[in-house]
C-alpha cells in the first residue's frame, strides 16, 4: 500500500494478490492511517491481481468495513483497475446502506474530480 497526500485527501494505491485476507488487511491499515492523519477523504486505487473475489466476499468486506468506518469518512472514491461486471457497484450499494460514503469510478481522473468537489 502506497499512500500519497493530496490537497484535501489521501491517494492510496494497493498492489498484490487479490485475496479476501489482503483486502481486509489493507482496509484495516487504511483506517489506521486515516485516523493517524485526521483524514476523512480517500481515493483507493486498487491494482490487485489474480482471481476476482466472489459476491459473498465483497458483501462481507463492505459490511465489515462499515462497522469500523461508519461516520469516520466524508468521501471514499474507489477505482479497481481490474474490475469487471457490476460487482463493485454492489459493494458501493452495500457500503452506502451502512453509512460509508463510497463511490466507485472507472478512472482515477473521475475519482479525483469527485473528491475535489467534496473539499470545502
């Protein structure tokens, strides 16, 4: 996980194998990093390789992440470089229904533009 401070938000690039354990690990690390820096806006650029996670795994991640993240973030922009289908839209819906302001984008540029609009 590489973290870069941008004006008003953190840009996090995640690499490695796409496993349930790795996703849970980077989300915990991200939560700690944001708390330590007092940051509430994040761009997650996921570049994980390997088999895509199953729908149930994505549901669990979005649900469990909501337990620790609800009320901590103003905006989470998410770009999955290897996404296919509507699975990330499903994750977006689950997260938002649990109080996590997550929006999924196709490109980093779209995500950055959205985040910059959230900065007051």
